[in-house]
C-alpha cells in the first residue's frame, strides 16, 4: 500500500498555487531544489506528470487538475484531525488572496490577530487584481479572497458597496481642452472598466498616462498631478481628493467589496480566516 507524506501534497498545492517552483519554495521555507525534488518524487510515486514546465511558467497537466481537489481534501482532513486531537487550537494552512487596495489597512491587523490568537494557522497571502484572484478561487488555488467586483458573486459575503470616485491631486488644475490623463490598473480591473465605459459613453477624450499593477505606483502618478484615477469611497488616501464634482467627469457606478471562497467548503482554519477578515475590514 502506497503512503504519501502530506509534505508532498502541500508542496504540490504550493507549486500549483504559485505557478512557480521558486515562489513555492520560498513560501514553504525550503530550497528550490528541494521543492523540485518533492514534486519529482510525488510524480514517480503516482506514475503521472503533474506539471508542464515552461521557462516562465508552471502549468497543471490534466492529471494535476484532477489531483488538485483530492490533494486539498486530504490536507484539509489531516489538519482537522490534528487540530481536534490537540484540543481547541485551530490548525491548518490557508491561501488568501487580497486586492492591493486593501492590503495596507487590513493586512497588518489580520496578521497580528493570526499570530497572537491563532498560531496554528499557516497563512499564505497573494496580492493582485480582483479579477485574477477570482479566477484563482474558481481554480481552487486560493481558499479565500477579498475582491472588488462590479456585482456580488454567488455565496459571497458583502463587506461594502461603495461608489467609485474620480481622484486627483487636490491643488492641481486639470485643463479640459486635452484628453484626460488616466492612471489605471491593467485589463481585468473593474475600476478600469467602469472609467473607460463611462468616458466612452459620454464621448469624453482620455488617454492612458500610466498602466500599472501597483496601487502605490498609481497613487504616486496621481499625487504628482500627471494623471487622475478611480478609487472606491473609503479607500482614498488623505493626500488625494475627489475631483469629480469640480471637473465635469461622468458619474461612476457602485462596486462590491466582497469575500469569496473556493467551492466544496472551507476547513476550520479557512472559516477562521474568513471571519477574521470580516472583523478586520
């Protein structure tokens, strides 16, 4: 009878989530060589190829996709067993996705609470665009994510439904005779889609002055007065201000800040992180 150590399954899940052996190794506090060796051993034990290895990417094979929910279920059951046998302490690993807009105010509170009150939870965090995080939830490479999407997803927990606002440098004079310079996230961002849709609908000229996946880079461009951007009410930094009312820019729709989770339920550790997110928001 073949016995598989859960460290091999955790390594498989880490590589599948990160799509990188080096990133998975950093997350698991081991060398890249060790991570690669674990995956090779797992593939040899099961007599399958789990990943297609490209120069810049690691992609699950058909066998790897089939194995994902099975491996996750085994790891979840293992962590639940250990937690119950040890008493009331919650034990387990949780993969959390969080949109960059909420990283700074929320993340420090969450990490402090987990470290002091739930040391048995191993938390791995990915920051990115909401659209991409939602895709990872659907692919089960993330357990829980805090995202901003145009509408609520099924079975999500809604944290807030703020209106989107145009923001700019408070003292800068933006001339109306030229196309509006925009600082935006890349394609797939709900804020970007709302801005482009409304400007196009009202035939207001604009240009993309900056496109970046970093919220801090976008804020720097706006603070310098080189562009305007779109943010949700409640997330606008003190150094920036709403400019919609004085600039004649079109109204923007509401958005939905929500917690989404992978299908087939969460472990006790996952449920704990979800509840802490609600408290920390």
